C-alpha cells in the first residue's frame, strides 16, 4: 500500500481487521498526509488557519469517533492529532515504513506486481505483491495559470501558489491579491485580510459559495440525510438554491460574479467567512487579472491595484511518477477507473481517495477499503474488462455533461449514490 494519509489509514485498518498481510510505504516521517504538514513545516495544500468544512461526525472513522472535546469543524492540528491517535489505536504503525518513497509499480504477464521503493538512505528495495493499493492523494501539484498574465515577469512583488501559503502574519501590512474562488482562495483571503493593509480577491468565473450550515445543520450532514438524498437532482437544486436565497442572497450583491450553472452542476465552495469579510470591507472583490506591470495589477474591468504579493489559488493536480506514464490515473487527463478505483486493464491495482465529493470523503474511502477487502478475499469479483470500460465511459459521459471533462472534474462523485454503488459491489 502506498500512502499513510486518511485514505491509506482507512485501507490499512480494513486490511488488518480482516487479518490480511500488508505493508504501507509512506514517504514522510509520520501519518496524516496533508493534515500534518503545516505543523511539520512541510510544503503542501494545508495552511495554519485551515479548518475542515465537513462536520466531525462524518469526518471521523466509524470505528473511532472524535471526542466531545473536538470542535464540530476540526483544525488541521486537530485532524493530524486524530489520525495519529487512530493509527496507534488500530495498531497500524508496525505495518508502516516511514521515509520510504515508491519509485515504480509494474505488473508482469502473470499479474504479479513488482514495487521498487527507496528509503531515507537512498537504498532501493524490490518486492512483489499480489495487489497494490494506491492512496497517494491528489493535492501534490500546484496548478498555476498557463500562461501567467501578461507582464508577470515585470511584477515586483512576490508571486506564490496557495500550496506555498502558510500564515497570513507573514504578509502583515502588505497589499495582497488572492486569485480564485475555491476553498483555498476564500480561506486564504479571509485569513490574510486580518494582517494586510489591503486584500483583494480576484475572481474570473462565478462559483457557488455555500455556508457550512443551513437550517442549523452542516451541509454535508444534509447531503447524506435520507430525506435529501432521496430527492431528484432538480429537487435538490431547488431546495438548496432557495435556502441560499434566504441565508446569503445573490452573490452579485457582494461584488462577485454569479455562477454560470445551477448548484451541483459546477464546483461548490463552502465558507462561513468570505462573504462577511467582503461585507466588512476587509476583502475587496475584483474581476480577473488582465495584466501586471511593476507593482500594478490591472483587472479586466480596467481597475487597478498596487500589490506586494499575488497568491494564485488556482487548484491542484497530482503526479504518480511510480506509475507508467500512460496510466489512466496519472493525472495527465481524465481518470479512467472502474468505480473510480480500478483500471480495467490492470486489475489488482486499486486507488483509494482519488475522488472529490461534495462533503466529507471519510465514509467514501472506508467503503472503498471494504470493497478492496472483498475483492482480495474473493467475496466480490470484478466484471470483465469490457464491462468495466463501459461503466467508465458512461460515468465520464455524465461528468462531461455536468462539469465538462478534465482530470479534476473526472474524479467528482456524489456521496450517497457512490456509497450505494460501492455497497452493491
């Protein structure tokens, strides 16, 4: 198994519970994945102010609930500590080889997998396995605009991606432009605005902004409630859109562009902070960047701002250099995996957590792990490759109609239907 973040720990727990022999290879010195990195001083998509947008009762593992002292929306520190405690409680640490990077994963003509790894001393080890579980995450590569705005080479300030952002205090007294309207963008804009002389949020395309709670309930709890999940997509859209009209009003009233699509037909940003910060004047919306010149940022409406730093919150991709370059989960194009987990042409290689749900991912990766166990033990069987490929084609066709087709869009899943699909596998 590759990776000891949340998804890897879910897989390790399921395997150990069923008495299956495994080893987990983790390149970092500890468990927790992206959640441990800010405290460890390592680069990654987590920052000091990061808190979960999903409620703790859906974020924790089913067998190991978070304690009453844990806040409803844990911080990255809370989550990192929780994952360490879970690994210790579940007896997983003896199965994990830390500071061990996977170099290559290849399948031979007999279906056996050869895994080459490298430890902290640079010593390579070659091992063979019947199955390989990849839980390496999908927030490894910073995606910057390509090309950058005209004049970027002349900009006199600091240019960084949200992956490089750690703490707003380092921008004290500065003028900062944050680019984007996704989860990282709104978090960073709200955080940095508490320290800067001026914070501008540059938004090229509209996106749905949803508070963490509606009607006093966490939105991810609503998403999995039977009374909501039993509704059709149109009924769900009507329900949430009406709730947003009451709770928030039109985004145009905040100076933000309205989304081009209905909710659940484009990405959703969950935030309790960004809209109040805009109302308070702490964050000032602007349209997309047209060009840069010295310290001047020109926007597409002709307005300008002087800036000391630009933080591009323009998304993440992933690389899995241990896979063959043309592997359908390599991140170089739409992901072609049966039930978002299995390459139809390479059975025995399973991907956990390579999904982006609207809501907490924990229940989904636990269900994925249980399915892996059923496949490994023979309780469940994979269909023929042609049938798996047909399922992948149908799924991606639906994604293209709903979101447009890209590597990032191709891993979007709806929580309840996906859980149901895995439980039936």
